[in-house]
C-alpha cells in the first residue's frame, strides 16, 4: 500500500500556505505506477501514439515547424471548452502548440491546422462569469478570504458556548461588561486591524496600543472579559483559537445578551505580532468630530457612511467620561457656552453630573435604556439627547439624518444594518500567514519560538519524527519550517499518490 502523502492523512487544502497552517515538508509530485503507465484498450494506445507524434514533432518531423507566434499569455483553458466534430481525427501538434491552438486568437503556421472556429456564446459567458469571480476575490481585503463561519467546528466545536458562558457571568457581575467589551473590539479593529493587538500589555522598551492617550479610557472590565474567555477556551482547546477571534465572539455575545441582534461571527483571524502606541493617533473617531471627519476615518478602513451611522449605535450601551463632552456644556463657542443642539433639559442634567472643574465622572451614553442594546440611541438623537458631539451631528447633518430617522422607527431595519456593518468591520486588517500567530495569553506578545502550527496532524508528525530542538534554536527552526512550507508546491488531492 502506498504511503499517505500527508502525515496523518489530512487534506493539504486545510494546511496550506494560506496563513492558517504550515505545510511541513510538502508532498513531492507523484510518479505514476506501472499500472497507470500501462496502455489500456480504451485510451492508452491513442495516448501512446500522441506521445510518439509529439516526439517526432520535436525533431522537425511530420508535425512541421514550430509556430511563429507564442500562445496567448497565462490562463488555463479546459479541453472541454473546445467543440470537436464526432469522429474527427486530431492533427499532429508540436510540443509548443498547446490545446488553445484551436481558438481564433492562435495562428497555427502548420499546413495541417484545422479551420478556425468561434467559441460558443454560452461558453464565452461562462468564462466571463469566471473572470468576474476571480477579479472579485482579488479585490477582497487581504486576509478577509480566510474568515468563515463555524471555522472551529472540527478543532474547537464548543468555543462559542464557552465564550458566551464567560460573557454572561461577567455581565451578571457588572453592567459595565457590555459597553467595555464592545468598545474594545472597535478600538482593536480601527488600529492595525482586528488582530487583538489592543489586548497586549506595554513592556519596558515599548508602549503598547492600550496605553496610547486615545485608549486610556478603555476599561478593565472589557480586558478581563476577553482574557477570562481566552483562558477558558485554552483549557478546552489549547493553541487553537486566537485572541482576536475570542474578542469578536465576546463582542457578539455582549450585544446579544443585552437585547441586541444575534449573528454568526466570521472566524479565522490570527493575532498580531506587535502593538505600538504610535500607531493609534488619527485612527479612531473623536468625540467632537464632524460627519466629514468621521467619514474620513471610516472610509480609510474600507467602511462607508451607512456603516458609520449603524456602528455609532454601539453608544446605545456604555459610559463616557465628562472630559469627552464637557466642551458642549461650558465652552462650545465664544458667547455661546452650551451647544444649541443639546436638549436644554438634558444639558441641565449633564451639568449636574459634570460640574465645571469637578471630577471626571462617568455618565451613561443612553439615559433611557443604559443596559439595552437597541434603537433608542437614534430616538435620543432626534430629541437632542446625543451625549457626544459626534453622535448628535448624525442627526443635524442632512446626509445622515434619513438613516437616523429610518432606524429610529424600525428595530428590524436597524438590526440588519448594524449586523452588516459590524461584519464588515470584523474583516478590517485581518492577519494571515507570517503576519500573525495564536497567543496563549492575550496580554503578552509571544516570540516566533511559540508560533502555533495549526495543522491537525502537526503534533503527531513531530512525535513520529522524534524531533527535539534546543531552546536557543527554536526561533530559527520555526522560521526555516515556515520558509520551507511557503516554497513547497501544492497539488490537488486527485494528483497525489494514493
């Protein structure tokens, strides 16, 4: 019996160089067995004759000289696309004359060439659809193609249940879990993509994202929820689920457990390898920005105006410090200290909660339903009750007001818009391949010596080879294996030795 082409018999499509696993060693191209080489009564003799004809053509035999023109560049042409007359005998071809010699674009200088035939219109349409599909894939955000629902169905089937249980427990302990977890996901994705880098702690030599001025207000409860969920997942499925995916799941559960929509999360992210505070400035929406300024931040991440209005409803839950909005109360503009778009009654309430020169207190973003993720946020804007200036401008700007009105009147329309927007946000800046890894602890970056090999057969493969690498050489060995896996050609399973 022939040996398995892959250790453990795994499908190489699940462990190729796309970024979710490393193909260690890689299969060599299989040689046909003698039985496969032996001509059969049905087609072997014809194949053997064709090979002899090609060899004669190479030596200037009956096939005539080689074509004077090179074939059309790149592309794969299936023989099934060419219409052949029943019983017609194919003329001899030289080695340089490929299958697509029958297309009009290819001019055959051989005297034995067949008459040119136009491609059927239906097949042209099929090729056009295929070309459009390939173009669409090529235009997708880098790494986004690695994401899919139920990514861990075979490797960690209970991951969503585990994360949801932790989020429920944290939510029951404090209402702050909801807003802080959701906000953490937003701040992660807007800076260097959704890679969990906002979770990393600063070190003596480098300040991480979480300690940048714009992230100083990120609360402990959000970090604690994600790290607790990650620890529970690691206990069940070691070295399998990334911190970035745990954060995405925890965000979905915080939304759903507070009354918002439940949706399937696309998974398959890798964790970022670094976190730098210097990468934060200019990447996050500011509390007093105009619609134009907000839109510039969103479009820089591949999001649009609808996403801006929908995702702003995350301010339906959570709290904000007084210093984020007190300029609307005491220093809006010369001669007019209070923002005129603020509801006067709401302004008096805010002044009592945040007195001038007083402590930097916390105020609920939505006073009507602070623990419910709902479309009350938009109704507040209609009534002049947006806490932040960047909230209220969504109603005062004529471009975004129609969406505010529509989603204030329809919960289902709001839920659909929000789910579409947060799924697009979750595809921003996805790391793949050597750009990321899976951290065991979300707050600690890990060196290349701790890179997790995601292929299911990896542990059995190493055990079988009985490989032991000295600790001081682990990083170099990991890099060498990754380089080798990138250069190994991959073949469809149908072409591997069985």
